[in-house]
């Protein structure tokens, strides 16, 4: 099974995105890197690994990212 791919655009000039298009597993690894508070980092890292990808995408969208699935 091929992983879904997503085009990701960061909020205007605030965050560097390592790749324009990421697989689901790359998005899961990228999301916790955005967490600045060390006290909640492990919680968000676990959420990124375990939560449905739709929830991770929704969190990123609420944070200002534009994410579209690449078909």
C-alpha cells in the first residue's frame, strides 16, 4: 500500500517546511517539531504517532498551515 502524500504550505514566512510534499509518516514526524514547550512535547509526539492522520492535518490547519492531499 502506498502512503498518501500531502502538499504542505507553512503560514506566511514563519516556519520552515523541510519538503513541499510529505508522506503521512513524514507529516507525523514533522508535527511534533513545531511544539516549543518541552513539558508537552512527549504528549504531542505520541499524538502524532497514534492519532488518525485527519486529526493531525486538522491541528496543522488550525495552526495556519495549508495542506492538500496529492493524488
